C-alpha cells in the first residue's frame, strides 16, 4: 500500500490521470478524454487541455477515484483517443452466402420480413412493387394483398414491414412518419389503422412490434408521441384503455423502435427525451399485456438503462431472454466508440461492454452478430471476444425460425445460415 496521487492510501495499479483530474469530487466539470491503451476498453484519463497540449503527465490514482468518472458522477466526457483492444477467439464459420435472384413479379422491394416456413423453404413476406403490394416469397411468388397507407410527406419517411411470428399478421408503417396499417394475411383485410400522432414524428421510427402473450398474438404500437398501446391485430380492439389526467400522466418520453425478448417477457424502447437525449428503456411485457395498461408509462418494472445525448435510432437486440445489447460506447453522439453495452433487464445493471461490433445487431443462441460496413462479425457477448467474420455480407434482416440472416442487394436475396 502506498499514498497515491489522489491522496488515498491504496494498492497502485489501475489507471492514470493528468494533474487536473486528481480529485474528481473537486473537479466535477472538468472536460476529459480517455486514452485507450489497446487492452479492451482500459484507458488513462486526461483533461481536454492536457490532451490538446500533448504528452500529458500522468499519475496513478485509486480505483475508487477512477470509478467516479466511470459512473458519470464527475467530469464531462469529451471523446476517445487511441484504439481499443479486440480479442479474437476464432471458431469455425461457414462463410457461404447464398444469392437467390428475385423474380420480376416482386417489383421494387421496399422491405421484407420473416414468415413461418413449415415446408423447409425459408419464406418471407415482401413489401414489393414499390410498397404497394404484400407478396409471399419462398422461391416462388404469391400475391397476398394491396397496401394502402394514407399519404404523408417527410424527408426521412421510410416504409417498414413487420410480421407476427405465427405469420398471421403484418403491419406496414411509415418510419419517421405518422401512419401505418395492420393486415390479416389470410383475408388480406386491414384490421387496425396506426396513427402515431404528429409531434416530432420525423425523429424516430414508428414504434410497432408483434408479440405473443398467453397464447395470443398482440401488437404494441405508438398512438401518440408519448403513448404506446397494445391492440388485438385480429379485431383492432384496444387493450390498454386509459385516460391521462393531471394526476396521472403518460410516459412523457418520445417512443422509438421496439424490441421484444425471445421469451416475450421484456420489451425495450429506443426512446428519447428533450435535451435531446436517447434513453433506452425496458419494462415487463407480461405485466403490461397482463393488466397494467400504465406499465409503459410509469409501471414498477419500467427502467431507463442509460442516457446518450443526441444519440438514439441506434441498433439494439436481445440476447437470450433478459440481456439487451445496446450499440455505442459513450455519452453523446460526438464521443461514441463502436461497440456494445450489455444490460440485464431484470436489474437494469450493465454487465459488460466491449469495443468492436458496429452496424445492425442480431443474436441467436450464445452469439451476437454485427452487420458492420465491411461485413458480418460474430461475437461472444459474455466475453467480448470476436469468434468469426463473414466478409462482405451486411445483413439487414433475421429469420429466426430458419436460422438465417439476410439482405437484398442488386436484385438478389442474400442469405447466410448460422
Ligand atoms: Zn490536465
Ligand atoms: Zn483515490
């Protein structure tokens, strides 16, 4: 034991700081950077002034003092310098990507989504013909119904297709817009009109997701900027009737993309609030669907996982039943390192974080898949090690039942089986 630069008697080791960061409690507003040393996310801490002057004088402080910066209780984090460490632990990967030509009958494909594939041929629902038709595609093509969504204009507007896991329902929504519609795929009839309201709709996708609860397929969806509801996609019936009053208010947050865990227990919302800041939140879907219509607003299971300034509409995905991987290491959009943070929905605790994964995230079994610009990377989310790559393959969609990741490029459906 010795007296460290922070003034505490402790074991040396751990991280170093510049002289202006020695006593975090007294330097609450110091702006600083993290100097990555190539070993995972280990880094020395250095105030922005010393970083800009170059060659900072660094001395060792105790773990307790370092933790005040890690817990975001001190300082203003200004960015990363240097490179993080990525550890490879190669496992055999079959990198064969299959390219299937898309028939002309599909026309311009706007989006696609998985359908149950009982005969072993991987089936997709395709929002084709420029977004005007839903068609089933499993090698051959089958027209299902016409799509009619109210016209709206927004620079970021993007049509998006969702399907239910049982293949009975689909929803076409205007992401970064207001309207959408749920269809019964057996009858081709619209069963529910989605109206996400008009307030800042261009800042996030139109929240919608199908899920299973007590043997039924239900749909969660936005019905105003700060209101989520659950409806029955068969009848269109609203199941979360509630009236906001001056005593009891709606969530007060802008709702974004929704994600449901594999076992249907948890739902995640890529929400944002004024500042503006992205705040990914989770709550218990069974409590919400099971009777507490306010669970998405102020329910006891609802919790915020982290806060990032100017940063939302970012990839996230569930791993197993209760872990949520969230893309991006840092506290705001200008100081973000590619990587993921892994949270436990049950406790809200961050269990792990590691650099490397970038782009859309998918998970199956014990692996996390990241669709980076150069191709797919495969990760062990429990250790943060990279276990494989599929160069050049950048999937956008996941067919869970078929065990396939997929993308459409140059008139072909590209699939890779994990
Ligand atoms: Zn300094
Ligand atoms: Zn100390």
